[in-house]
């Protein structure tokens, strides 16, 4: 029946949350053991996957990882991003078009 569709969406959302959680902790662990360049790349991946939600606050870590891994072009590009750092409910754009635009900007960050 129709109840199966909602359950599939819930499982998909839970799986996505688990993936984001695992990648976030992988990013942090890489940074703790001196692999800041890898931490930067994992953070960029997380931000690319969901640039507008950023529930883990990955954007707040990327500048540090860019600095310590001597990726100054990435740092300058981050400074000019037009992606909101915090999402306030009821404000800003929260649609497919905004997400696609932000995703494109993040994909263009120098590596």
C-alpha cells in the first residue's frame, strides 16, 4: 500500500544522516592526526553534498583546514562564497535552484 513509500523515505533520510555523520567524524579525525589536506577534501565533499543544510557546521572548519594545509586559494575562495553559514528557518532561499547554485560554487573551489 501507500504506507511503504513513507518508510522508504525515512530509511533514505536516516542513511543519509549516517553517511554525513561518518564523513564529518572522518574529517575531524583526519584533522586530529595531522592529515589536514584530507580533512579539507572530506569537508569539501560534505559541503558539496548538501551546501544549504550543513547541519554539522562543516563550513566553519574548512577555513582552518585550508590554512594549515597551505591551500590559500581555497581559503580565498571560501571567503567569497555566497553560501549561508547558518540557516534560519523561514528566511533565505531553500529550494532546488539555491542548492544547485551553491553546489556549483563549492565544486569550483580550487583544489
